[in-house]
C-alpha cells in the first residue's frame, strides 16, 4: 500500500508468490512497494512494516543469515540506495491492518 505525505492511498497492490516463507514474502512485499513508489515518482520513502526482523535487517541492525533472504536483502538495499532519502520502521500487525487485508484478498483470489 502506498500513501502520499497526507495519508491518501495512491496505490494498493499485491502479488502471488507461490510457496515462500513468511520472511521471504515480507521482503518481496518490501521490494514491490519500493518499485511501485518509484514508478509513481517517489524519491523519498517512509517504509512501514510489521516484520521487525526485516526492518532491523534493512537498517543493518541484524545480519541476514538465511540464504534465501540474502539476495532479497541486497536487492532492497540497492533499490533504496537510489532514493534521495528513506526510513523504515516496524509497527505492530494491528497498525498494519490494511496491508494485511491486501494479502488476505490476494490469497483468497488464488484459491
């Protein structure tokens, strides 16, 4: 989900991944969000997610140990490095309900 500075929703998107771990899915969602925001012309991002692990890895506070996540982490950092400014924060899942609803909608449509 992409919002502008005033909080207005500019875009809602989801993509099916097939079988993937939750953490890989979180990275794929992060990458999709960055891509879509850049496509909309953004050069500054405030990223919000409910995966504390992903947020801390992107901030450099945690190492990425899982082999499947290493290339996704590198891709995320490369995409973020092209922006003028960015930040990332973790919020409880309850504060991320709209994004969670998008996931459920995509999963329901796949079944």
